[in-house]
């Protein structure tokens, strides 16, 4: 019984490791929370809510692919553009973004969510 549990546990860990993307963590580690929020707003665009789940997952995979292939110089230039954009925001807009970041951090500590279970995990096998 214990051997079967250990085998099942190691299989789950292997699947979780295969589905997790190291570039996501690197993106979060290389951008400040404010820069990350601005970057997410930029990549989502105005029509994000009108996209289907499959379309959203496709767009995010494209962004992850671009991030993986981005050179350190290009990442630094992106950070500089995001910082310049942050500096042009009004105090009200900055406060709104900081409140969203604080709310998200509170939510993450209260309810950690689906760690290791990607939103788009099973969508690659479904017909479009």
C-alpha cells in the first residue's frame, strides 16, 4: 500500500513539474509587482475579456514563448519602458494599481489556490 502511494505521489510530482513553467517564475522575479501589473495590462489588451478560454491560453503561451526567447538586453529595455509608463501615470492610477496588488497578495495568502494545476493544462487536447 505504501509503495503504491509513493509511486502515485512521485507521478503527481512529475506531472506538476512538467506542467509548471520556469519562465513564469522568472518573469515574476525579474519584474516588480508594479511592472508586472503594467505588463499584464499590456499583453491582455482591451479585448481580453471577450476572448474564449482557449484564445486566452493561446495568447499566454505566445507571451511565455516570447519571454523565454527574450534576451537580457530586451528584458532590461522592457523594464525601462514599463518604468517610464509607471512614471507617467497619475497618482490616482498608481494608487489603484497598488491596491489591486495588495488585494491580490492578501487573496494569495488567505487562499493559495491551485498550485501546480495550470489553468490551460487540459485545453491542448480539446478540439478548438
